[in-house]
C-alpha cells in the first residue's frame, strides 16, 4: 500500500472513531436529560459538563435554565457551605427540582467594565471619582481573572481590546478616554450583556460606572434588564453620587438612580453610591462586596416545562436558613 493511501486509511479510521464517540456522547446526554425530566437524581458535575458539551453539537436538546445565586446574612456577608437541600427554586410560582447544583469558590471570573464617558463625566472631579471608585476593585482582580473595558456615550459603544488580566493598565486606559456627548446607558448595557456569552461553569458580571443621567438611549430600562437576564450576568452599579442622591433615589421613583437600582436588583447585582463624605471607604466597601459575591456564587440549573408560554417567566430562589437573603436574577425568557 502506498504511503498516501495508508495515511488516507488512517484518517478515515480516526474520523470513524471520533464520529462514534460523538454519537455515544449525544446518546449519553439524552439519557441524562431524560433522567432529570423524569424527576431522577440531579446531574453530577461530570454529568453536567458532559451534557453541556453535547449541547454544542446542536443535535442534543438541552433545556436548562442557569441561575447564579449569592446568599448573604443580615450583615450582607456571604453564607458559604450551603447544600442543594438548602435551596428551593420557583418558576412562575411552581417549585422545580434542581437538575444541577454547584458552589464556586476558586474559579476565575470574567468582568465587563462598562464606563460612562459622556460629557457629564468629563470634569476633573468626575475623573478622580472614577479612579477612586475603581481602584479598590482593580486590586481585587487576580491573575486568572479576566476583564474587558467598554465605554459608551451617545456617539456609540466602544469595546477596548480583548479580555485581559492586567487591571491597572485597564484602569489607566479607562481614565484616558475622552468624555463627550450625552449618555446612552440603556443601549450600552444591552451591548455589554452580549459580550458575556452563556458559560455555566464561569463566574461573570457587569460593573457599570455612571452618574445615572441617561438622556440618549433608544431602549427602555425594562428592555435593558431583559437583555442582561438573557446572559445570566449580575449587574453591579457604581453610581457617582453622595448621601443626598441616595435619599432622593429612595423617595422619588422617577429619579435615574431608581432605574439603576432596579436593573441591579432584577439581575441579582447591587447598587453602590460612591462620592459621599468618605469616598475612599465607600469605594473599598463596594469592591469587597463585589469580590465576595463573585467568589461565593452558587450555581443552580433547572429544566423548565416544555409547554411554557412565550415571554418572561418569574424566578424566585429561597434558602431555608434563618436570616438568609438571596441575590439572584428574577426572570428568564
């Protein structure tokens, strides 16, 4: 047999073996999903990874909704060591069994930094406030973590480079961006959500830095919250304002900060106000909260009913521990 013919035969045999492996993997994934659908045992980590790998072939129907949850106590500190039995998940008011459960402690995270560069953020005091708000967060980024910078104003949304692991260089670039135009906050949030592809085994979040004065968006805040929900990413808002604006945001539903607070709440994130009497302490407290949330996430997966209606569906996650409060997204589509 000539050398070329021998190579062709070898490639054919390897391709046949790989095809056989793919078929076996898909068949196993189907059996696992059928077990879950029948109310059987939840997926192990290894089984979950096998199902997700098979789903990328577009030949295995995997209907799993992922929910990231952070559980905190009355002092807003993360509660660790919880088990699957501590959680209940309700889909449109109906209790659903968990198809998979995991607690992330050491995995790296991906963070999109979404920076308002409109003219209202242009003066020197705002630049100093941005640096003060972000510096403590940058110090919490570890070597394996990844960040991406996105800036926005009414002239568009700009993605600055690819994923990177050098937070201080990213901060320097963020501070050097020219600030002009009006704010298109809702549009920018929708664009940032698209950068975070669904990744069940990675921790992800969006950190938005803005004064909240949205005056140029084409999308309504409710549409932005829907876009963020689709990628399962919590949105953490660093709003540059002081104690007076916090009071105003609580008392006046029409205040722009009320809209930001709703986006954070609906996506399982938080709103922080930076720029009071002790700006440095506020920024450091916000950074530590975000760090703790990202490093103490619980991941839940459930299978929705096949006959569900189109549109949004409410999610509620409950934890059977005294004083527990859950931060998790509140809807899916």
